[in-house]
């Protein structure tokens, strides 16, 4: 009797063996999937954290990835200059043999600065000259300061080494490329067209265009000047 009971128990366990083996296989497979998934998620989180830390160290990189309309205009002329320079120098590589000179950005219709034009962006051309020199130098391009004087100029109010007096300018070294551009004024800002020109053959080797809002230097004004006349603007631009 005891032998029959053992035999019956053995048969039942033998018949359940495939089910148990199948259950173990499914359970092991499920564990492997969970383990691999958790590893992938962990790796993704680590990369995201590292990327976030790197991007947080460069505020300009963060701003360049954000919506330009979300960046306040006032006080951020350097941000717009940085984005313009990114496009302008995108396909160029710095060379120790090449020398660059940055000239002023001028209105496209007159090709010269007009101090009597009271546009909110009347100083934008001068600032772009200074800003582009900074951006080019930071990217490894050799820039020439052609407004450098022969000596330090000292007077009662200040001392300086930059001048616009031709008689006081030092000799200009060889220049291979000019960085300059034009401004197209609009009611709400100006379109800046920047370019890099080969001095020898006048070829434009790089160009970029960007809109600069009118409020980068001053807050929005209700009264503005256009073609020598005063106009009152209603509401926001």
C-alpha cells in the first residue's frame, strides 16, 4: 500500500515537472528583462544628469537651446551676437596664418554711421564690431586691433591706447579677412547681415543673418523716430 502511494505521488510530480520547468523559465526570462531594462534606464538617467550638468555650466548654451522669443531683449545683445557668430563661423576653422580685422556694421542704405539718427539701435553697429571681435577671438581666430595707437595717450580725463586719429595710429599688420556687415532698420528692431570677406579676391567666405530686437539697449518707447519724423506707437510691438 505504501509503495502504491509513493508511485502515485511520483507520477503526479512527474506530470507537473514540465509546468514547473516552464514557470521557472518564464520567471527567469522576466527577471532578465527587468534587469536589462533597469540598467538601460539607469544609464539613460546618468547620461541625462551628466548632460544637464555640462549644459548648466554654459548659460549661453542653455539660452541658445531655448526659444529665442522667451529670451528677454533688454540687456541681452551679447546673446544675439553669440548666436549670430555661431552661424557665421560654423563652417570655418581657425588658422594661425590667417589674420582677421573686424570693421563696423553700417546701415545698408547709407553705408555709414549717422550720429543724428536717433533710432533705438543707433549704437548696434559699434557694439557688433566689438562683440564680433570678442566672439572671433574666443573661437581661436587671430584678430587685429587696427585702432591701436603708437603710444599710450594721456590727458586730463583718461588714458587710452585706442584712437580714431589717423596720425596717431600704429602700422597695420597684414590682414587676410574682414568681418563686417550691414543693418536694415525696422520698427521693431534691425536685421543684421554679417559676412567674412577675403581681402585679396573679395570673396565672401561666410555669411549669417539674424534679427536684433529694438529693446536690447533701451526699454520699449511709445515715441520713435522714423525718416526724421516722430511717431507714437500704441501698445506693444
